[in-house]
C-alpha cells in the first residue's frame, strides 16, 4: 500500500495549476446517460474517483475513454444494464448519481444502497424522496434502491431539507426529461450544481433559476450529448492556499475561479494569509504568525465542509484558541485525533472542534481516514519538525491529482513510497 514520507518543516514557493473539479466532473459524467450519442467533457481530473465512475458507466453499457483530460462517453449501447452494483458503490458513494439519469432515460434504475462513510452516516433519503415526488416508484429491495416509472416521469414539486448537493443534482437530472414541469426548492447552489445545470441547458434542457435556491424545470423530449469543460476545483485550490497558511511561503495558483473561492479566501485571510490576484494568478503569502479563527461550515456560499480539515491544520499552529463547527457533517472530525499525534491540541464536542494553537508540530506516523482528512495531515506534515509518515494515501488519490509531485515542485520534501 502507498504511503507518503514527509520531512519538514519547509515553506512553499512557486506556481501550481489547479485541476478540474472532481465534484463537478462526477455529476456531468452521470448526466451523459441522459442523451444518446457521444458526450465530450474536457479538463476532467485523472483521479481514482473519475476512473471508478468511468468503470461504473462501462458496466451500464457506455463506451468511454479518458485521455489527457478529455473524456468521451458514448451512450449508444445503453439501456440494457440498469444497475450500479454493490462492488462499485461501496468504493464510491457518488455512484448514486446514476439513479436519476437511468430512471429518466430508461424508466428503471437499480443502485446498491450506499452505506455509512468514514465519518458517520450519509443518508440518501432525499434522492429517493425527490424522485418519488417527480412520479417514480422507489423501493428498497435486497440492499438496492430500485426506481421505476411507466413511460416518462410526470414531474413534480419537491423541497430539499437540508440543502443537498447530491440530491439536487440527481433530481435535477431526472426532471429535465420529465413530461411536465418540476419545481425544486431549497436547492444546493454550489458551483458544481450550477455547472451541471449549465451543461444540461446547453444540451437542450429548460431550467430556470440556476444559482438560486429554487429551480423550475420544463421537461423536454430529448437532450443532445453534453459538451462541457469541467470547472477548476475550488477545494483543491483552497487546499494549496491552506498549505501556504500552514507551512508559510508564497505560492501562485493558476487557473482558479476567484468567485468560487470567496468563502474560503475570507477564512484564510482571517488566519493571516495575504491573498491577492495578479492577472490570472491568485497569490498567497504568509509573512507573520497565524491568527486564531472561528468558522462554521455551511452550504455554498458558506464555508465548505470539504475545507474544514485543511484549515484545522493551520488553526493548530495559530496563536490562540480557534473554534471550527461542521454544521453539515457534525461527525467529520476523524483528522483531529491524527493531528493530535503531530502535537496539535484539539477537543471535539457536539460538532465543534476547539483548537488551542501550539508553537510547532512534530513529525509522527499518522493514518489518513478520508480524502480531506488526508490532505490536512499532508499539510501538517509539511509544517511539522522531522519526519511524518502518512498511511492509507489511497484516500487522497481519490480527489487530488499527483498531490505529492505538485507539492514537491513547490519545495515540500514529500515522496510516495510503497510497502
Ligand atoms: N443529506 C440528507 N439526505 C440526503 C442527502 C444528504 O440528510 O439524501 C444531508 C447530509 O447528511 C449532509 C447534508 O445533507 O448533512 C449535505 O450533504 P450533501 O448531500 O450535500 O453531500 P453529498 O452530495 O453526498 C457532496 C460532495 C462531498 C461534500 C458534500 C457537502 C460530491 C461527490 N460529494 O456530497 O464531497 O462534502 O457534497 O458539500 O460532490 C469530498 O469531496 O471530500 C466530499 C465528501
């Protein structure tokens, strides 16, 4: 199994280009199932998760190839296989994204029910209830979610509570091919949801309200194949910026979208990182000591839960007491105990981590528990004195392209090893 060896502390200097967003690419890949013919997505990140998703689409009869960031998905052979099997879903929860498109395009879909995840329960009840509201019959059979409709879905009205990125995307994808009109309320408005909506509109869908909490959709008879360039990954960008906060130095980010990053930039500035734009580049620099922060994660345009672990690594080194509350996933704190192994002082209670800043972190063996937790441990390892060994880095490979090579190019002493 792969692991990282990191020798710290080293500040980071140089330029890095942000890759396409995993969480935008996955729903777009699922949306290809809605149209007949070849969809083409560009700027697709080459990650474990995008490869898994391609594997799932192939199981469903899609012909696909991913080369140099261009993904071609040919759906002319779909319609026979309508099942996302347990073996794929258990490796990647986002497999649930095929439920809505398969149902809308072929009248039936079976997706193995995702279980809990590394940090606790992650229900999919809103995906099921939303499709039911559009007129599907949804049942659970032998560990599978089975959705059916006779002919096309009628369409309907549904309110998401709480706001859900995944359920909004899934129900939206089903609604675009419905017979009638649908009204979706309290929708997620993350940039990844907006990109999906824009790609669907470009393919012929009729959607109003994109980027707001209410979407009104007039179903259409068919869609053209999708064409989209995946937006830059705001979480990857935020992770590199957080790396500068944790380790110090000056890094230029190329190819990111400042408007998608606003909620993250505010917190990084509160921590004491200077950030400014220079033409196409976003420059982050830390000159002085880190300041304590008070942060609550919220749906976009709030601070993202996917950045919570990385800023905790910075807060661990701030001069004072920080508080980080995850209102989206109150149990998403498995990184806290691992950061403590590096010398951080963190107490987690009722969804809030209280972090008492320390002067320095010390290298130690730690274990990655999920994607963003592993990123936090890597950042902390770069800033820590001595050697840090991060185990189970397959988690980080799900969502970051060759992260160790790109951090090494910025001056980190990090390398991948194999047992
Ligand atoms: N929720 C429900 N019922 C549902 C669905 C969600 O109660 O049917 C709740 C969740 O328990 C949570 C809240 O709604 O409290 C928001 O969850 P959401 O559905 O938005 O999460 P998701 O769609 O499963 C996506 C990202 C996650 C990211 C969350 C929140 C993808 C593939 N995944 O998950 O990304 O944390 O939105 O922004 O887009 C990651 O990239 O590391 C990652 C975990």
